[in-house]
């Protein structure tokens, strides 16, 4: 690679093209600060919304507990219905309303 030397004129042209005054710099920094403050406010709002969602969410543990409770209640109801069924069959059998074949079929 050849070593390219930069002339003073090229440096001056670059500076004239790219330099900003102190006022321009302060204006740009001020605009950045305003935009940053707006962005910060939006993030605060987003954090609040996410926090609200977290509070409203149903967790897996909560659902597991609820399903366990409902399963136990359903099991109790099924057992109670089974007991009633067996009691009814026994009562009907004791009064000779059901024949032996019917009793066997109902107690399966």
C-alpha cells in the first residue's frame, strides 16, 4: 500500500465541511436530551404496563392448584353418585323389583 499524505488544504476543506459551531452543538445535544427524556417516559409507561400484566397473569402453580382442587371435588361427586347407585340397586333388589340378571348388570 502506498502511503498517502494529507495536505493542509484537504484538512481545511474537511474541517469547513464537518465543523459545527458551539451553538449548533448545544442545539443538537439539547434535542438529544429532549428525545432521551421522551424515550425514558415511554419506557416508564411500558414498565407500568408490563407490571400490570404480571399482576394479572395466571401462573402454572396457580392453575395446578385449582385443577387439583377441581379434580378432588369431581372425584367426591363421582364417588357419591356411585354410592347412591349401589344403594338404589340394593333397595330395588331387596324389594324384589329387580331380577338377579338385572342386579348383576347394574353392578358392573
